[in-house]
C-alpha cells in the first residue's frame, strides 16, 4: 500500500469538504482505497489528508491529476489558502 500525503491551509472547512466530496467518484476510479482527513487541534484552518492506494504509481497518477485539474483551478479548490506539501509514502513498520 502507498499513501498520498497532502497538507495545506484552508479558508473554511465546510467549503473545502464540499469540494473534496465532489471528487469522490474520481477518487474511486483512480484507485483510492481509503482516506483520512485530519487537522491539527491548534489550527482548524489546516488540513492533513492521506489517500491510500495499492501502488506508488497510482498515487503518483492521482497527484498529477490533483496538480493539473484541481489545485490549478480556483473553482475546483475554492478553500485552498496557501502552499501545499505532498509526499507519496510507503509503510516501513506498523504495529
């Protein structure tokens, strides 16, 4: 399993979540197996998102989609409020 890890500031959780939900069919078609949405307890305007895939290639393809079709469009990412940090992660150990 590989995880596409995304972090970024947002202007509003409700607006961000509505935009996130609109792309549920695309996530499913792109191979997202599960996702986790988190935010720091001391910063409600920051999102940490983990999307799980079967392979790094699927995660990389979805990251490219996000970069070219979602984050580049204010209509598709209305609550994006700053710089993004992304990484494709592979498990090393889990207990």
